[in-house]
């Protein structure tokens, strides 16, 4: 995957596409062979109908507001849901827009020189109810601003392109957050709820107001080939946050973030416990992360609906606070179990392994002090890390230890100014083999011959069996 630099140099132009009969989405048209554009990409579904945002009055000058054009385009193209579906192409240009809703059997395709610019007019952002598994917003106790690209109760939705850009223009939102002037929780760039068969691939997301990609209460999801860029001190600009989702594949992504690069969630305190929808059957592979103040992969802290069967491999983190972090606390309830991590390469880290049992942020004052989380079956193997301040900080909960921890074949080179004691362990149980520097006594060494003892499943999950189609189109200029 091409790693887009932080300073995006965009060659601006306008490619006006007259697409297969225009907005009516006709399937065929005689083309002038001297002025066509071949479009090819991989997707879970190809579409029978195509149109351009320009067919609906869209203007890519960076100044004209295109919210109505985008929403009209989606609404019009939704008529083809039962006739092979439709794609909306965003050509080169800067397309200023507020939030708009997606539809089923639909593809949004961004040309390589297309930039969706999120409107900085707060009136363009509707306020919606808090998620039922959270109880209220993350920034405030009220509702939340709707995401830039939003969809609910959908099937077969694709957001893809040639690494075209979605720019959240988040600075105004970060300032409001820091000055405590937010009335509602900040919007995300992409949120898909209660949906099935979702693909988000080969686009670049920059400067999100808050989280970037948030699939929630959904299943059969592929997030692939994404570049996410945000200032490393921008607040809560998490990269990819699967939340109460099942059967999901996150692969080949490059993330520079002000928060966790991937944060796995399933609801908050009593609201998540009552909703009871875990995140499970999750694959994370070939992730590159830079996040000096957060984790490459975090599990929690909102994990009250449970997290199970997470498989992460081929993870690279550079100048990142921790490799894998489990965040929970008294009142969370739920569980994190059957986590498998294999093949991490880490450079300049504060911690390699971090488990936190005293994470204190609560949804409200009604959390249950008797709701204790279960953390069990956490496996790490084949890890190389250098310039590390502390190997591990593993802190369970008194009376509720984290159990079944397995760490094997791990080599950690400590920084020149590393902590005196590389391991801190309380209220945990587990085993290790072939780990340097030697771990704490609560993780006894089983001998060098057992360096492959920590589990990693060999059978495929269902999401790995999805075959991508090659979609080809010839479109007029």
C-alpha cells in the first residue's frame, strides 16, 4: 500500500465524467474511443449503473456546498438497488459537503485527485441519539453530531477509490473540544450501523474531528488499504474502531493518529452490558501505526458487551506508546478473551505489552461496582522490539486477576534511559517462554523449547473466505 505523506500535494483539476447515460444510470452507451476513462478496482460487488456527482449539480471548487447534490445522488441511485446496484463517482476536485446518508447496493468511488472537504458549518451536522450501548455521547452527556458519511440498516455498501481523500477539517472541532465548548459529541468521518457486507478501501482520511472509521452493530466488514493521517496530538482521532461487530477484516492500513490506531470496542458500562453485543471474529493484519500517545491496537476501554476471538499479525508500530493494550476497570463487566497476536515489529515504544485494570472513565454515576470484567486467554508470540522504555505493565484487578496470559519468543531491546524494572505485574496469571528481558515471577518461564506454545489459530474465519471481484468500467470524459 502506498503510504501517503502527511503533507498532501494535490494536483487540482476537474474531470467531468459523462457516465453511461448520466444520472439515469443507463448500462450502455456508444463511446468516443478518443475520450474515455477506464476504471478498475476490486470490490465485494460490482455495479450495473454509474453516475458522477457532477450529474447532480456538484461543483468541485472547494467553495460550493455540495451536501444536497450528494444526498440527491444517493437517493436517485438507490432506485437501482434491485437492478445490479449503482456507483457514484467523485471526480478530481475539492468537494465541500456536510453529512449525507448512504444506501444499500451502492458504491462511492473517489478519483485519486478527489477531495471530500467536510463542512465547518456546524449547522450542516445533524444531531442524532447516543448509541444505545453507550448511553450518551463520548464528549458530552447529550447526543452526537452525525458522521460525514453515515448509513444504517444497509447491506452491500462500498466506499473505495484510487486513494482519493476525505478531509474532515477537524481543527475547529479540536479547538471546541479543548475549550469545552462542545454541546454534543464530535462527528466521525465514516459510521455504518446495523449493516452487513461493508467494504471501505483504498482511500485516504485526514484530520477527522474525532474517530475516523466506526462500524457498529454490523457484520461482514472489510477495511483495506486505508491511509489515515492526523496530528499526533489531535484529540481522540482513533483510526479504525470496530464496535459490537462480527466477522471483520482490517488489513494493509497505514495510520498516523492522535489516539489508538485500532480500538476494539463493544459498549460502555451498564449500557454495553445491557445491550450485550460483543465484537468477535476480528482479523487485524499488516497494520503500520504511528501514535506516540496511544496504542497500535487497543481492546477497550468500552468493552462491556465483550470482545472475543481477535487475531492480529504482522503489526508494525513506530514511535507508539504501546503495542497492544487492554483497557478495562471495575464497572465495565463484559470480557476480553481469546486474543491472539503474532509477529509484531516495534520501534521506539514506551511499553510493548500493557494491560490496565483501573481505567476509570465511566458513562455516568450508575455503573455497577460489582460488574467485573473477565480477561482471559491473551496470547502474544514472535515479537521484536527496540528502544523500549518498559517491556510490560500488566495490572489486573484485585480479586479479579487477568488469567491465561501467554507470551513467547519475544526479544525486547531496552532504551538507554529505560526503567530500572522492565516488567510490572500485579493480579495476573500466565506463562512465558523465550522472552527477553526475563519477565516477572507471575509469568514463569516454561523453558526455551516451548517458544511456539502460545496459540494462534490456523483455521480461517468466514471473512477470509470472501472473494473480491474485479470491477471494470469504461466511462466518458
